[in-house]
C-alpha cells in the first residue's frame, strides 16, 4: 500500500488500504495508512476522521503509532527538486498537525511550480487565514509567488526554483523526432511490456499461493499446540500468524513482486514463531528506523551548513507552527513493516 501511495497510484492504494481495514478492523496501522492516502487525495476531513479512529484503538498506544512528517526546511528542499513528492509530504503534515500555515505556504509553492495556479492561490489563502502576516516566509519568495498568482500565466508546465522561472520549451523539431521514434518502436514496446506484466503477475500469484498454503498449515499446527498447551505463548503465536494472514491478503492487492512477497513472508513467518523471535524482529525494525533517522539527520545537517536557497526566513523553517520539529515527533511510518 505504501509503495502504491508513494508512486502516486492513490486510487489503487486506497482500495488496498480499505480492504486491509475490513480484514483487520482492530488494526490501527491499516487506518493510519488509509488516512495518509486520503490526505493525499485532498480528502482531509475524512483522513482526520480515519486517523481519530486509529488513535482510539489499543494498537495505537501499544505500538507507538503515528503519522510521519518532516520539518518545513526538509520539505522545502524536496519541494524545490520534486514538487509532486513534496505535496505528499505536506499532506502528512496537514493530517498530523492540522492547518499549519507553513504547510499551506509550501503547498502553494509546490502547486505553482506544477502549474496549478488555482490550487496555489487557495493554499496561500488558507495560509493567510491561519497567519495573516506570514512572517516566516522569505520575503523575496513570497513576493515572487504573489506576482505569479496575479499574472496567472497561461502555460501549465512546471516552474523552476529558486526564482520560479518558467522553463524554455523544446524546439518543434525535437518533438517531431521523438514522435517518429515513438511510432516505430511503440508497438514492439507494448507487446514486450504486456508479456513482462503477465509474467510478473503469474509469479506474484505463485508466490501468494505458496505463502497461503504454508501459512494455512502453520496456523493449523499452532492452533493444535495451543489447545494442548496451557502456555499463553502458544496463543500469542496463533495471534501473530493470524495477523500475518491478514497482511498477506493486503499484499495481494498492493502489487508486490513475487520475490518481495517471498522475502517478506519468510521474514515475518520466522519472527512469528516465538515471543523471542518476535521481540528480536521488533528490535531490528527499531534499529533500522534509528539508522534511517540518523542518516536523514546527517543529511539535514549537511544541507543546513550549505548555501542552499530557502523559502523561509532564517530559522523559520526548523519547526512547524505548533513547535514540533518534524520527524522526531512524527511516530513511526504508519505501516512500513507490513
């Protein structure tokens, strides 16, 4: 689901997340993922309602769940390189932090780079509705944004940053050459793509079938052991295997490759066998998360000591209006261990 969400396939991601919620109505994690997808679709009211449902479930506290988000400065850096990706990061902020004026300001900058002037104006208006002064914004960037919104240029091509200057179009003869090449190769490429897609789908189905058969035998054996034993650990093993069964159904709709399914299933199945193995698995996930956080923090530090342009006044991009600094208070990633 997260892979579909990050690749922009929001309808497919939402369908997979809704199925996961239906299969596991007690899963706060599934609801967090669905809330994040809804936020990216612009359905913030529904997203926040879904997040509230997740927060009311025991798993929210038990696994320290949360919506991940980065600092304004980090999203600003991404926005200047990849405004479409930045929009998804801003959606997480608006979901977790509410209507933060810095988030709406960054959204306006991202939308204007993508040529969505109406959406950019709406985002800027929302930022001013919360904070009319916008003192955190770099005055030159804000002035250029307002100028572009007043002019409303007719082209819809993405704009470059900093300076938000429209790119020059390619000569007509370049596009003509591309068209000829595309016409010559398009049919063969389509046939090859269809064959590769069918082979990948068949491989995925085989991996899912093998995993389902293995898991069915494991659950049957674990249930028999639990009936014969008075040790609560036996029941916990059954519960973990049942949880894995629900997650496996979610993978079948998430477009995972056969190799990904086999690898992740093998890891999760091994971790489900005992309390000690499960504790080791959780510890490894925590270690990996800490390494990622440390790497991102090092990257932030390297950027902060450079002369990279910023859309914020000095120091104003370090935290959100609530005072939170970003990923440190964002909890885990709402489902990456699926």
